[in-house]
């Protein structure tokens, strides 16, 4: 349990001359950020075309948008595209290590309320997320642009806490969980409920919808949809073709080796590299490592993805088969508990372990941190060597098991992010355009009992068998 945590306090913020709130590391880097944004705009034709096409009509006029995104130069261009189309924006980072100081400073000075810096604690991270939702007494944002689902999660957990409180009189109990992230979330919700009982309910009632752009966040949304707890419309941007093929494939093909070389200055050629998972992200990672001269081995649970890897000339083995011989291990998003501390103990000296998924549950960082006698040596920020007492040899873990391409490097190139963020923008336009309608104006035909019996489904659905793939 995490009863020893200090109570979560409010986030101390500053204001620009115009009264816009911010909390960033170094406002003196705003000019540098502006110069980099101008370079990025040339490489982001999708967003710039949206400014030309939609800007004059200001389609987001009156819209309050909360963004929870990696606060990079490319994200800054997205934010300024939203404001160019008439929106008012409050934003925070969706990862404690991914913020670029100059990007955060430029946005805070010129465009939007911004709460983001590299190296936030988990408490600071969730306080920034909460602050990005805080639009004053009006009830919160109209729209959310989410990456990973944390902004969406906070509202859902806040509404759930109110419902439980109305039934039982109980406030959220942070000591009820041993999950560090959720402990802090419950603490924030508990403290907010002491001030405003309806805070998150008012947010839910105002929200038009969310667009989500990463695998794990999308999975959360589908789970909520399946158990009928999703509180507002959502658009899955992650699986759009120009996102999953560009961002997940070409983006990681660029940014995985970038993160490896910046973190460890390591030779990739001639090494054995393991990629855990061969979905869109895994395909990009494996292609990059193979092109750089590594011998690439893939671990996979899906026979189709395994066959695809084999057809690319890659070996498909289990982690246990290769754990003691590989030089680099990269986990991809979509699941948990992929590389455990028992695996890490068996690795070669100075084997590199990294995660290129959104969260920090692919690699057993808790097991590593609490391993008896283990010694952590910080080589530089987001590059740590962990030495095991039995062997006096160690592994190198990047970005504390979090998203290494942004923790150790600068993420995807601008053109790739133009594809992803243009999808986000179009999704936001659709949500805002269709606000007040039912499911974007769609009116579904209702089956008669006879029709339902004819195709052997219930009148109320589901209408397809479990094996059917939409």
C-alpha cells in the first residue's frame, strides 16, 4: 500500500501577461520553440492545409478543448492549428518524460494554457492532467484530444466516485489500491469532492466527446463501451490507416533507433535485438533494427503476425528462448508484464531493455526496483544501469520502462505526426460539428422479432457472432 505518500496538494501555476495559466520548466526557451515550430510547419502539410481550408470559418469558435498529449514541437503545431480554427485550449503532457521544454514554453507564452515539463513526478503528472480539465465553474472542456486515455480516465473515475458516494456515503479511499498511479488519481478525486461534489459530473455533462490516438487508450475505450460505462462519444484515431501505417509503422522505424543511440550510443549492427510484439509498432521497430544490421528476433502470440514476421526473414521465438543471448529488448504497446525481473536477471551484462509502448506496465519496473540488493546507477537522465547482486552484472533500462523514443529522444518526425494529428483534428471537427445529435445523426433500423429470429440474434443485439470482424 502507499499510505506513506504525502497528500496531493494543488499545483502552483503562473500566469502570462494576458492571464493565461501555465506551469513549464523554462519560459526563456519560448523563442527557440517558436523557431523549431516554424521548421516543423513546413513538414506538417496536413495540419497546414487544415488551417487554410477551415481557418477562415473558425469552426471551433466557442469550443473549449483539453489536450493530453506528448508536449513536443509537433504537438505545439497541432495546438496552434486548433486555436487557429477558433478553439480555446488547455493542455498537459500524457507522459512524465516526453515534454520538450522549448515546445512547452512557446505554447504557454503564445497559444494555450499549458502544464508540462520533462521529469514530472507521478503526483505532478496527475495534477497537471487535473489542471488541464479545470475550465472554472463552467464545468470543464467541450472536447478532449487524448493520447493514452488518462484525461478520459480521470473524468470516468470522478463520476464513478460520485455514484458510489451517493449510494454508500463513502469518499474514494487511496489506500484501497497498491497501484501508484491509481492511488494518486483517487487522492485527487477525493480532495476535489471535498470542494465540489459535482465537479466531474459537470464535466461529463458538458463533454461532446474525445478522440484517442494510441493503442492502449483505444483498448480502454472499447472496454468501457463493452461494459456500458463509456460516458461520451469517442473516435478511435489510432486505427485510421494514415495513423496506424504512418505513426505506428514509419514513426517508430525512425524513433526507436534514435532513442537507442541517444541513450546509450550503442552499435546496432551485428547485435541480437528482440522485439516483443509484431503489430504496427513492432513492424516498424523490427524494420529499423534489421536495416541497421541487427539480427532481429520477434516474440508473438498471434500466428498471423508471426507468419508476417517470418515472411520478412525474421525469427519468431519465445522470450525464454533468447533472454540470455540478446543484446537489446524492446517491448511494444498493447499488453502488460512482458519482460519480468526474472527475465532481466538472466540477461547479458549491459543488455538494453526498453519499452516503446505508451505506459510503464510492459516491463516489470516494480519487481526490478524492489529486487533485494539491486543497485541502480543513473548514467544520465532516463538511462539507468541496474546491477544484480548475485552476478555483479547489470542491464541498462531506458526511460524507466516508459516510452523511450520520447524519453530518450524527440519522438516521431514532423511529417509522420502531421498524418496522425490531421486525423485528430478531423475527428475533433466531426465531434464538434455533430454535438447535440445522437451518434452523429445516425438513426438505426430496429429489427422485428421475426427478423431477429431469422438471423438468430436478439432484437437488442449483438448482431454479429463473436468471430465476426467489422
